C-alpha cells in the first residue's frame, strides 16, 4: 500500500481542503488506496476539522461509547452517503486544542500500523486501529515531550531485557506480549496465568534500591508465584541505546505481524515513539540478572503484615542484600507454566 512519503503530504491534503465548499458534511481526498483499508484525508464542515478516514469493508459499526476520545482528537463514524462504497468509515479528527504536528504524527503511525497488517479480517483490523489510538491517548495524557525521562528509559530497557529472555525461552510472541503489563500500569510487569514477574532495574554499580509501589505488588497471597527480576545495567559505549534494543526485538518478532503490531502499541503506551529515537543516546549493557522468588524469605510489606491503620505504603528494598537463592528465568517461566520441561 502506498503511503504518503512524509507528514507534509497529509498536511498538504488538509490544506487543499480548506477552501472547499463549506456546505455541511465531509470533503475528502484519497491519499492511499487499495484493499483492504483505503485512507482519505478529510475535513468535516462546518467544524473544518482535519481528519484521517479509514474504510473497513466487512466490519460492524462500533457503538459510539467504545470509540476513544483524547486530548486534541476524537473518533467517530463518518457518514459518507453514496460515497461510502459499502464500507464503514471511521474518522480520526483533530479538535481545536490538538497540535497539528502531533496529530499528523499520530495519523501516519496509525496508517503505517494498518498497512503492515496482512489482508484478511477487517474486524481484527478495526480492533488494531482502535487499540493504536488508545495507545496514543495514553501517550498524550502522559504529557511527555516525545521522550521518556531518564528513569523511565532505564525501566523500559530492563523490561525489554526480560521480554527478550521470555522470547528466547521459546514463548510465542503473542503470548509474551499479552503477558507484558508494565506499559499498561499493571500491578506487576508481566502476568502469566496465576503468577507474575516484577522487573526492577538499576544502573548503579553499588547497591540495588528497588521501589515497591504498594502493599499488593509483592503480596503472594493475592497472586502466586511472584518473581522479582533484578536487572543491573551498565552505561558505556559497548552497550546499545533503547531504540537499538527495540529494533533487535522487532527483528525477533518479524515473522509475526500480530505480535509486531502489539509490540508497537505497548511501546506507545510506555511512552516511546519512533520519531524521537535519535534523542536516546545513552547506551546500556546488561551486567547481571537475578530472578528472586517472592516467599517468606523475601523482605516485603503486605496488607497482612502492616497495621490495619496503614492504608498504603511505598518503600525501597535493597535487592543486593537479599540472600534468598535466585532461580533462572527459564525456571521461573516453568513455575509460571509458560514453558514446559520435556522429559
């Protein structure tokens, strides 16, 4: 599918429609065509909003209340009448408060995501479309200027190291990504079955202070087994940047378009966008990985151990001081019943 060469093509199409007949309704220009998802640049009058319209050939019309709305954009069904071609058309429209440059970036990302999908189920294509927009909704809500903080960059790199280890252990990409809950503000970073892995990352050579965000995070009376994966990174020219690590993971998922799409959406939820890749210059390499089972030997504060008057707790634990025996990531995945041991 031929996509615009850069964001200026979309902006140019919107600009060309500014002087269109302002009779109420949609004015559109085809910017990329062909099966299965044609794209139109559009403006709806009298609001005069810039929009990307996506056509779905065999999708049911979503209820208005399930369509995402966000800062500076909205999503709704576009009624094109006789010009609909028998398709359901969903419009992603910029509202007055939305930045045009950010909206153009968002629309191009959505187009590229849909174009990368294989031809087939338009219902699945619509789900991916809406999931991608919700990820952008999270990104815009985070108020980041296109780039993660140093702390968030470090934390994401650590989670990606564990994700890579899970894939290397033989877990299918779609299953691994379904379990990755960190970008979605999950209580733990990975959830599989009835258990979880919480990832803690440091770049300090001395001591490993890990922040525990709640009484529930390490409470194995709520979910078990729980493992803490302690990832120690080092900064230096021998390592790789966050975008380079992401690129290697994309290569490992290259044969699975659904997993690739899910990975990109989760990265967006985490606050990473590809257009800001050149702003990440720090290089990390993994020094060590310890996977610690959470048990009676693991120091933690839970709802049961805290006085009833204490309603919430955030505390730091030095993982370097924990003498409980570690296990390998593969063993943790076996206990989580994500992988099997073949006899």
